[in-house]
C-alpha cells in the first residue's frame, strides 16, 4: 500500500509499505477520506506537546479523522462488519483500567491515539488497521467526505453538550476553524442562538457565507454577555478574555489549544460563579455527530475546501493551499488518488 509518513520535523515521504494484516480483533479498511487538522500540523512541525512528553515520535503515520470501507476482518470480528462503510474513534483505551471501565477511555493513561500518540499508525494510507471495537458504521445518508468529519464532529457535540444550553439561549463561539464552525452548526440545529467571534474581518467572510447571522470580531462583540462560550480558538489570550463575556453563573468550554500557556485568573471565574469545562477528544460524541449528519441536522461538507492526494499532504501541512481550494477550513485527502 501507499502511505504518507512524517519522517522528522517538516520532512515526509510517500512510501510503498506492506499491506497490514488484521489481528484477531482488528479490521482492515480501504481508506476513502482523511481530514487534516491542527493536530496534524503540530505533528508535522514537531511542536505538538506529546513529543516533549515522550508520547509520540517520528517517524509517524498520521491520520485520525477518516472514513473508509472494511475489506478484511480478524478471526474474532463479527462478519457483519465486512463491506461496511465506517469511521472510527481516535482514542483507544486499554479497556481494563478504572477510566476505561467508567466510559472515560479517551483519558486512559495507556491509550493509543490513532495517528497521534503511542505508535498506532494513522489512516494516511490506502489501507488502515483498526480495532473493531472502535468502529462506527456510517449510514447511507453519510458519504465518505462527511464520514471523515465525524471525529471533529464528535468533539463539537461534546462542546455543545458541555455548554448546558437549550433552545433560545445565546452562545458565543470563539474561533472559525473546523471545530468552531461545527460547534456553531450543531448548536444552531438545537435552536441555540449562535454568535461566532472571528479573529479578524477576513475570517468573518466564510461563516457569513455559511449563513450565520451573528458574526463578530473582538472589536464588535456584543456587550451583553453570553449564557456560555466555547473557545475553539488557538489564541492564548482567549481563555482568560472569554470569561468577561459569559453571563454570571454560565459556562466556558475550552477545546482550542494555543502554542504557549494560556493563564487564567480563577478569581474571575469565582466572582462570576462560572463553570469551566475542557474537552479532549470525540468520545461518546462521535456516534451523535454521525446521527446529526445522517438526519440532515448538520451538513459538514461545506467546510471542506479541497480534496487532495497523498503526494500533496506534505505541502498542505506546510501551509500550501491547492489553487482550486474554497474558503472552508478543512482539507481532506483521498489516498486512492
Ligand atoms: Zn483532528
Ligand atoms: Zn484504560
């Protein structure tokens, strides 16, 4: 199979590798789409914190937002998976510790993060190995492009849940990347009044084109505080600054990561009686994202600016955009190209 490998910081190769063989509990997937995200860029540049913490190293085969079709199954795997269109969880817990046994496998100390941490190869290849227990079937209504958005979609579902908001409430979403826009779409589908906050005027254009009515920058943000805020930005000042825009008693949800520490004065949380929540990974949200896509409540595909082949992945990670790319934040890869 052909596979894309990060061989070091800002170096890569597309190699011919032997086809993987599924173990007894694994399946082999022909990959149709893989999304590239900020985590992949950090793995490319070598800035990802897991390098310093010893959780990952080069060479590394990336790809944790993907979709494909099961083409081979291990001896213990239910035959109904064969031929199934699927996506899958990035976080693979050990299955035995107290966290795994209490539905917190995404923070298992011994977890694999496929294509990110602990060495399980990612999906940036023609074929991808997965433990069957981490698969999620894609209904007919969810095509491969949307299916590869299920993983970021699952993160976004958990963010919206963490706001605790229902229909009619006002939510501020800071950041107009894939996660921010998916949070906004999912929240709007629940009847929540969504206000997006873009980093500058130029970044207001795409959310407006998607049909969002309330798109601001920091200079035009409404003075009336929001019932909750989701920080999906990569700006180190936002975790602290966002607090000023949440209604006392409300919630602030953190999912964005900056390249440097983002200090918070907890007195500002306490005096406003705020709840701060953090989200790592799609977890239980992944099948809920697939359901929202299947029901037509949210269509993630307008976020995809372009679909490229394996040979173009290195250039995209280095900042190159295909000439035909749209305004959306997501670039996908079709490894069969
Ligand atoms: Zn990602
Ligand atoms: Zn565990």
